[in-house]
C-alpha cells in the first residue's frame, strides 16, 4: 500500500468549488467530484467509473507520487533549519503564510496527523489527527481551507477474506472520506464518498471536467 502527500495543487477560492478525487486499484479507476462550500457540508456531485485501462491508471497514479516527492524535499530544505529537526515534509499555503508540517515519512508510514505552523513566526498554531490515516490533502487558493482525503481501513471478513487472512494475506477494504476544515474557525465538514474499496488508493487531481466546472 502506498502512503504519500501531494504538494501544492490548489482548488478555486470561490465560495463554491469542485474538487476531484481519484481512486484506483488494480482493477478499477474511479473519479468523484465533490463540491466544497464554505457555508455548508461537502456534496457529492457525481462520479465517473472506468474499468478498462485500470492497470495503466495505477502506473500513472504511482508516477504522480514519485514526481511530487522532489517538491516536498525542496520545501523541507527551504524551512528545515528553523523548524523541528524530525519533520519529514512541508506543504506551504499558496500565500506562503502557513505551513502544514508532517512528522511521518509518507513513503513508508501512514500519515496519522499534521501540524499547522505560522510560516513567518514558525510558531505552531494547531494540529489535526485522522481516525486512521490521511491519503492526500490540499489548500484552497485563498489559503483559508484545508481539504483532507482520509482513509479508514478494515480487513475483509467474508469467507474469502478470512481465508486470505489466515494464509497471511488479509484483504484491506478502504473507506474514503473528504474533510474540509476552515482554518480560521476550525469548522469542519465531511462526506464519505466510497466504502469497502479493496486495495484502494486515493489522491486529489486537477482535471475537473467541464460539465462540473460551473456547479452551483
């Protein structure tokens, strides 16, 4: 299973915007369009499913993770000398006034929590924890909202799943949740977009389709 952080991809700063969640495994490729509204809970707009070519999608998926690893390293080098020595990655806000900092290496460990710092004073502001782990996150363009893609994992308890578990190869079934947090008020909204997705991985992408670009 891959654990990672995606760095600066941003979505629109308008009052209503749509974020695209890409979920994939070795047999399916799914995209979900979620509307984030600063005044109400996230809404699932629609989803698109593609069965064929899922293997190619998974290869592209992992390539994105590797390509963005260098960006995380560059951010670390920029701030590392003035922050705790054991940080593993840094995700600056678009206005460069805030930093999301992680202490777990996403290449090897699930991200259980993140810490928010003031980028000017380097003082810790607050922290956020996941029930299980954070698969991806991003800032809004106005640097006022953090959106998480949170994953909850359990083992398949069907007869097939129990057989694989006994043989030492349990089947993970993942549930994906989008969490939107207004960092000014710490008000949080969330929506579950998919449950029990075998071996599923997820990230945010920027290819919102035209028919969803003007959702109201």
